[in-house]
């Protein structure tokens, strides 16, 4: 029996939504960690995602395989985030800067990163040097290999993050700092070490998200992360600020909803759908789907 076309289209959009939702979830987890632990709404997060994708492309274009390039690209992103920590965020925390001040600084940092990428690599779109693998067709669905890898990588990253947060000493310290930083400090927890590890984990997840976005769209461009910053924030707020599991759920909800809306609204209104879902959920549950913090 032939499967109706509308069911095939819906299933195809659902698969595509899971893939892009996995990318959003990877990046949103890093964003929610900085929100929950560092109390920082980092609008430069999307541009760090772009930086990780470009560093990976730079190494990949020199002949390194994509996996090794992504690992080294994550190392470069870690370095960039730590530089911003010691030059910007740590001095601002010591001065007890307001959240508004931090947001303005993060927007400035985002502009600096984006224009730096434009100055170094130009405005032309790039793509990774990887073989083109035809999509697998199963029951009428076209399952692109890159999208399957994005979903699988998100699952692996989520499992590893869960084990880090629940089973390791640094993960427990991160949860304590997110819950009450002053109590954690007087309890003997090295808060500066927690901050360091927060940036490291954030950089790794952000780079992975950028690389997978570049593979899925077959395009690496200077503003790719900036256009994803609002869906990432929507995912963080939707899932409860500071809750990585909520950010994962929020990212998947946003990704699926965006793709399922395409047959009715077209691709131009994807961002509007993400924000509309966030508003509707917050009207019902102002704290988000899940409780905030780790």
C-alpha cells in the first residue's frame, strides 16, 4: 500500500526537525551552562559557534580529516572563550557588573568576533572537504547521512554530559555553584576551577554544533551562528534557564516545530515559529518546561 504524500512530507519534516533540533540542542546546552553557572546571557555564543566551525574548516581544508579538525577546532574555541573570560567576564564579575552591562558587552563581543571572521576569511561561503554521500531512501523518506550523524552525535554528547554532571567531582561542583555560588564557595569548592570547566565544556559543545550545522546546510558563513542565537535562547528559556536537559528538550521542540511549519508558512517564518512557541509555553509555565539550574 502506498503511503499518502502528506504523511511522507510530515515524516520527512519531522526527521529534518530532529536533525536541526539536535544542532540547536548541542549549542543551547553550552549557553544554558553559562546562564546557570556564570549568570551570563552570552549573546556572543552564536559567534563562538561560527568561530569553531571556521577553525574546523580551516584545518579540514589543509588536508586533515573532519574528526581531527573538529577536535583541534574545539581546542581553538576553548582558547578564545578562555581569553574572553580572563579579559572580560572575570573583571566584570569582580566589579559586580549588572546583567544589563554583561549583555551589552556580549553583544559587542559578538560583533567583534563576526567582523574578525569576515576580515580573516572573507564573506564567501565555505564548505567542508568531505565526500558527498547520497541520502538513503527508506519507505519514501530521504535520510541524509549528515543529518543522521547530527542526531547520533547529539545523543552521544548528551549521554557524556549527563555522566560528567552526575558522576564526576567537577560535575557535582558545577551543580553546587549553579544552585548557590556563595554557599559553594564557603563549602570549599574552587569556583574558579568550575568556571574554567564550564567554558571548556561550552566550547566543545558549541564547536560540535557549528560543525554539524555546516555539514547539514553544506555551508559555512560568517553569520551562521548569529541567525541561530534566538532559537538557542528560546530553547534555554523553554527548558528552564540553567537546566541542560531542559535545553536539550527545548532545542528539539524548536527544531521540530520550525520544520513542521514549513509546508504552511514557508522557510521565512521559522524564527517566528520558535519565538511563538517560547511565548506560548511561558504563558502556561513561566519557569519553562523544567525547573531551572542544574
